[in-house]
């Protein structure tokens, strides 16, 4: 019974995290829309393309069990802490 509760808690956390990712991506879209003089602006289009690709990659990753396991290992190996979650952006790896 406790294992089932842990799985449910883990699932709820995952769903909440995914919802937060979607909200963050929507927020980035809004910032891009506000910042761009028009929706035909080159930087707006590039930003939109990157957000769409990022979302697609997130979907691909979470629907691929072995991909998630590899990502967890890589994140663990990189020792990314919650205090510096964007540290990986500083590297070209």
C-alpha cells in the first residue's frame, strides 16, 4: 500500500512539474510577443521555433523511458543542484 502511495505522489509531482514547464514555455512566448515589434520579426520567429522544438524534445524525452533514465544519470553525473539549475547552460557539452 505504501508503494502505491509513493507512486501516486511521484506521478502527481511529475504532472505538476510538466504543467509548470508548459506555463514557463507559455510565459516565454508572451515575453517574445511583447518584445517583438511584430510577429514577423526574425527574432520572434527564432524564439518561437526554439520554444516549439524545446517542447517537442520534452515530450519525446518523457515518453521514452530509457531516455529519462539516461537523462537522470547525466544530471546526476553533472551534479546539478536545485540552487544552480541553469549551470549546464554555461557549458558547451
